[in-house]
C-alpha cells in the first residue's frame, strides 16, 4: 500500500488584502499540511503546483518553505512537486533550488517510485505551447502510475486542456491524474483513470466559501482511494445585508453585530433598495467588532450613469483590475510590463527606467513582442476556483536562476539580478478499482 497527500495551490507569499497576517496564513496552511503528513506517516507529499503566489517570492517566504520542507525531510517523507503558472520562470525554478538542497524532487518525464507507484510530472504549459507536447514518458515497472499536473483540465468547469488527449497520447497508462490550478476540490474518472483536484489550502479569493483542504490518496491492489481532508484556516464571515427602502448604515451595523468577527475576514455584501452606504464606514465598523480585515461589495443598482459603468468589487479591488487586464488580451510582454508597474517590488522612482529597459530588450529580441496575444489569457477568469486569483496569467517572466550557497547551518539565497519577459509562443488502460467510499461524496 502507498498513501500520499495530494496538495497544491498553497500560494505562499500572497499578502491578501494587503494584510501581513493573511500573508502568514498561507504559509501556516502549508505548515498544517506538513504537520498532518508527519502525524499520519504518509509515504510522500505530492504538490500539484503554485507553491508560491509570485515568481519572485521574498526571502521570508523562502525561509518558511525551507523550514517546512526540512521537517518533512527529517521525518523521511519525500516532497514531490511540479511548477505551476504563478511561480513559473524561464530559467531555474525555485523547485530546482529545493531539489539541489535535497529537500524536494521535481517530477518530470522519468518515474519517481514511491512504494510500488510511479509518479510523473507535467508542469503548467501555456495553451499556445501545448500542441508541441508529445506526452512521452520513460517506462516504469511499478504496479501503478500517476501523473501530476497543473492547469484547467476537462471534464471540470472552465477547462482549456483536454485530459482525454493527455491520456490517449501518453505512452504510459496512468491510474490517476493529480491536478492543481482549480481551487475547488473535485474528482471523476475518465477511461477508468481517476482525475482529481485537491483544491487550495487557503482562500485566495472571496468567492472561495467552502472549507480549504487537501486529498489523501491511497494505492493498493490496483485500487485508488481518494479522500478529501479539511484544514483549519482563518475564518471568513460572509455577511449579506438586504437593505429595504429607508434602511442604511445602522441596519448594516445591526447585521454585522450578529456575527462573531474575532480575527476573521469579514466579507459584507449589500443588496436591496436601501440608502447609500459608504464601504469604508462598514469596513471600519467590522474591524472595531474584532475582524482582522473587512471588505464590502455593493450589489445594488446605482442611480447615476457614471456609477453604472463602474463594476468594482470592494471585497478585493485587485480582482477587478486583473479581470479587466485579462479581457484586454494583452501579449505576455505587455502583461510583464503591467506586473512591473503594479505588482513589482521595484521602488517607485525606478519603475520608469526599468520599464524602458524591459521594452527595449523585448523589442530587440522580438519586434512583435507587444502584439496582442492570441489566447488573451484565461478568458473565463476561472484559472483558480472559478475566479481569478490575483496575478494569475499565462505570461512567463524570466528570472535568473537563484544562486545558492549551502554552509551546513545557514543558507544564503542571492536575489535574482535580472528580470526579462518571454512570449508565450516561446495498450488498453489499466482499470483501477476505486473503493466505494472514495466517490465524490467524500468531497464535502
């Protein structure tokens, strides 16, 4: 028997709502997975991509990850992983760094054996490059085989990558496909192969209302058993206030008082025909009631034509901006420039010079670098859980491979020196018999 934890979309380093506490929450959720793996004495932890939220994680996020991976290593539990779209770079990946330190295995075309199960990996690949894939893997002599990948796969919602094609064209008969990218846990079968998403370990969007968690997958005697486990994460309180005519801020406050907001994230949604309410006033009141952070979305019809043109969610303004960026169908180079201006850690005084340098480099390498992309990114905005996760695009940013110096007790990670952009254009199956209780009914 081989039993593994299937996790992914941990998005370590995401400072949601600009809150340092929320940033720590994403690392804490990953640490919970590690603790559960050690307590349960599983045979491996398999990560299906988006370990980090950003291609350039900060040192504190790297050190936190290293500490968690060392705990796994000390317990003799391998960490197997692939690269997701959020963390993907043109050169060396951060996962490569962990592999060099002996703390991780980057899955690929060759099998990694855990017990009598062969694990393979397929990193996230932009849609424009998927036609180049041949899905050819090195052979194995294990009892079962598993593919770990990251993307929006059929037959799940918002899919743009055909699982059927992967299975049909592969020279390996996979018993299970363990996926990341969709933040909603789900499971199904295709041609007797189990295909499952583990979901995210923290709420990366206000739309992710269900509890977060991971999968426990057991392989035994040609069977595949998939169970979903729930993690204890910071509570989100979703508060809907239906304002009748004449009702306003006092009614909102009354409704907010009905919830225990201690250290919670409060998401307040306003509906109905009541009076105008200032979101900032609601957010301030919720924080006074103990909320860590509060955000307001006003769903009501507004009076002026100018207001009707604005469709911004106060629950997370970054969502609105990123949704609009995706709709514009920008090239990957343009998306990289947008990231420099909006999300880069570059000092404001240096942004202009950095953008000029990037544009010059891009155009010298490819005169068409700024031509609008054919794909236009993830039109559905559903790359993660049916909602756009901030910064979730298919552009690739090249980060020089991190240099690592290992000196027994301490690790020095040099900051990447340059950042540049790359265009996106850069036998019958085995029949695993799944246990009756490994059905979708376990995903509750």
